[in-house]
């Protein structure tokens, strides 16, 4: 029920020209604001959601000039001053000027040299009363409930529909402009509500697939300014997270469809880097497979022309280490010893249970000591529910005396393994970097879960049993 009125669209300045205009190797931007007491101003720009400073200039009599011997890359820029003036705008031409007043920059803005900017401010003036009413409704909703709350929510939804319809008209009417491209990044494909809420699953699914297919319609991936704003990244995330869920194989299919589009090399670089970083840092179990896909597809193949050799080597090494421990892979064997010194090369042998909880820990760490009781509680709960399960624990701290004391104190059960002589390769094979990690295996020793919290191990296995 939220209305999507971004600060980017509602607040400030939008300057651009049509795609086909040739650009000189220079720029000249003049901004005058009556009533300014500023002495200095900064010209900044966006790369996705991150901001950078491109230039600094003096303010004289309320006027600042940003000029240089190089052209500016197209995209969203902003004017910023130490006293807090912040003005956003889009650049897709080399020279233009703007004039306004400090008390009402948007409403009183005058522009020379940008037809598209005139369109943009016309849009803001049309949207202003809708924005004001939407903000008022949100405040009213905080103190309402029941039928009154529903009525206000419906009114807010109606405003949202009006705003969306207005943007669509503007986008379609001026389809040959960068202004249209920017609006298109905010908009989403139209949906037939009656089909989405149909009782017929086939009808619902077809509408969803049509929405997915049309998601990037109108997006020009060959325009190098398409990602130089904070809106494109939102659309990219919505596409993968909302339409492809949290399944790595599905997300990879979505990524492949993005790269089916003809693409400017700088746009290609941005998307590859953004998605690689996104899935390198993911906290969602199983999505490290997407990181492996990105490295194998774009970095190992040599397509990542921007990467230096040492960084590439490290990324490939990380990917290669992750690959054997992805969800669905057969758990790697590792060397270990039992408490009485017998060497073990296959830690999973001798266990024929439906599930195995493999627990890597460091007996010198307090976190491991605190986790064991929760692990044993999970084990007992699974046994109580007649789930066939075993625990295989592996201590990575190479001190026999500490290990023995740890086991007595925590009452750790199951198959107990360790590495008192420092000969095990478990830490390397399982890419272990924390005090403890859990892997859950099925009856064929394939990884079905990993790195989950100890207290949720039983819940995961019970859910897995229910899903079979």
C-alpha cells in the first residue's frame, strides 16, 4: 500500500537531452540560486547507490560554474554545499544552466538548454499535490484502525495508482528521451490484477511469467548512463529477489537473461561487479553458488577486463574452494583422528543414518562451548521424533588435553573426531573461518544445509522430512 515517490523524483533537478546528441570533450554547468550565502559547492555523481565527488567550485553572487575540458559521463549528478543545500539532476549533455530561489528551488526553477528538464519539472508540479496528500494520509494512518484505517489505505493506494499512471504517460509520450528511460527504471510492468488473483493457478502463473518477461522492456543497456543513478540498482535487486526468489539455480537463470541484452561495456562491467559483490556477501544459505557462477562465467573466462591479476587469482581461489561445498554437493572427506589416536580418512564411514549433523568447532573458543548444549538438545529432539540422525564433530584446535577437557565439560556425544597433531585438511576443505560451523548431510552424504545456527538444526531437518 506504500506510494513510491522517491526523493530522486520529487525533490530536485533533472537535466538531460536525447540519446543521439553528440558530445564535445568539455562541459559547462551553471547554477544560480537567489539568496545563496554559500562560498563553495561540490558536483557529485552516483555509481549505483554510492556517491562520489567529481568537481569543486567557488560560489560567486549566488552562482556556481562547473566546467572542464572533458565531457561528463551521463547519469544522475548532484550539487552539494557545506550548509546543506542538496540538488540532484541528470546530465546527458555538455552545457546547460539553471536558475532558482533558495526558498523553493523546485517550483521556481528555470532552465535554459534542456527540453527534457522542462518536462521533468512539469511532472514534479503535477505530482506535488499528490505527494502532499499521501504524506498527510500516512500521518493519519498512525492513529487509525479498523474501517477508518482501511479507507485511508485505499485512498493511499488510489494516489499511488495516479502517480504510476502519470509516470507511464510521460514515459510513453516522450519515449525517445533519456527522461523516459529514467522514468522507466522506476516503473514496473503493468499487471492484470484479475489474473494475478485468479483461482486458476495456470492463469496466475502465466501473468507472472508475462510480468517477468516484460520487466526490462524499454531499458537501454547500451546507454552507459543507465546505471549511474540509485534507481537502476533497485530495479536489478527487485528483478532477482522478487522474481527469482532464493534458489541459486533460478537466480542464475535470471542473470543469464539480463546478459542476453545488447550491452555497453561499462554497463556490463557495473552489472558484473555489482552482482559478484552482492553474492560474495550474501547471508542466504546456498546463494554462494551464484558467486561461483559469476566468477566462473565472467572472471575465469577473461571477460572481466578491468580486474588485476592478483585480485583475479584470489577470486578464482575462493570460487574453487567454495565449489566442492555448495548445497547439493557430496561432502568432501577429510583427515582426522579419534580421541584415542586412531587416524580416520573417511569421517562419514560407519554411520548409516538418514541425516548427519557435521559440526566443526574450536575447543579453545567459548562460542563453541556455548553451542554444544544447543547442539545436543537438537539431537535429542530429533531422536524423540524418531528421526534417524547422527552427530559427527570435528575439533580444529590441536591440543589433546584441551580437547579431552572440552568433551567432558560439554558432554558432547556422537562420533567425536579431532586434529591434535595438526594434520587435518578439514579447515581448508570446508573454508572454515569462524569458531564453529554446521553442515547437514543426507543419507548419501550430500550437503543439504550449511552454516545455520545450532539451535535451528533440528527445525531444518524436521522441515526437510516434511517436504519429502
